[in-house]
C-alpha cells in the first residue's frame, strides 16, 4: 500500500498540492484523474521521490520514501514521467535494458536479458528492437518507454499519462497490458487524461482538483455523472453500453 499523509507542495509562491492524505491500495490498477493543473503529476513525482518532499510523509509498503536508499526504492517502485528525454543513438533494446539497472548495477546476467526480451515481446517491439529511438514514431517511443518500466520488475509501477501519442488501438492494447501486469500482483498507478479508460480498466480511482483529493474509492463509486461534472466543471453523463459504463462528455 502507498500511504500519503498530510502532503503539501509549492513551486515558488504557487501551491500545487494541499493537505493530501490518501491510501492507494496494493494490487490492481489505480487511476488518477482530474483537470489540468490538479496536481496529479506532482503527486506521482513525490511518491517516486523525483521531487523532494516539502511537507508530510509517504510510505510504500512501510518504506519511508524520504529515507529509503535510492537503489533499494528502485527495486520496488518505478515511474515513467511525461517529459522523459531520450538519447538519439540509443536502440530500443538498450532503452528497455535500462529498466534492469537497479538489479544488475551494470553487470547484466541471464535473468536480466530474459526480462528485457519478455518486455520487448510484451509490447510488440520485436521488429523495432534494434532500431534507434530517434527513428521511431511518438507512439513507438512511448511503448518502448513503458516496456522499460515493465522490465524493471517492480511491485509498484507509476505511469504519468502513458497513452500520450498512442492511437486508439495501441492505447487500448496498453491498458489491457497494464491489466495483465496488475494480474501478476503488481500495483499500477496511472495518470489518465481520458476518463473512459479509467472506467474501462481501473479498479480504484483518485479524483483530484485544485491540488486536493476531491474523491477516492472504487471506480464504480467515483465515476458518476455528478462527480465528474463537478470535477471538470462541465456536464458529464454516465451511460451503460454493452454492459460497460462510459462517460458522455462530447455533446
């Protein structure tokens, strides 16, 4: 479980997060949703210790994020940010291999090579494995980055808008892969821009607005027309199609 207690964060004079107290359950897929500027990406970065914690406390399965050594934390928790830069002359295989560094510290063994091959296969990257990343489309690069996170083999996987640059088919395939990942016992925490992906694939939802948690709980309880309308300051209706709930917000 990820336990977040009394967390607040500022960027200069601007308050980004205020009084965040939240439990993210172990296992399954947890989706963070909310309008732009809600603080979702900042919260994810604080959990992964990519930014220093200014106030409050965060633990992952009892490990204090602020005190756990980096190499130990990286074997339990991985993150993919939105703004990940890539070296131009890096192959897809090399990129995916970076996910194993916390385990082998520069001396990869058979288990590491097997994990890399598994991640490349899982994300349909075998035809691209020896291509340089600067020759890939945006969607192909995104899949390779998620595969790198998969290869890290952590109990917790944090993904900040991983569907960016993906077309409809690849976005659906990625969400199904994240469900498969969760089925193996991993915990997936994902920031989603489109709430219908949360409705289709998330077990748990954290709705954020103005740097605060507006509502959290099982997806079916959070993803209601009333909650989403207040969250996005726009009319949203929920409808059931083919036995699944969908948010209707394009009318």
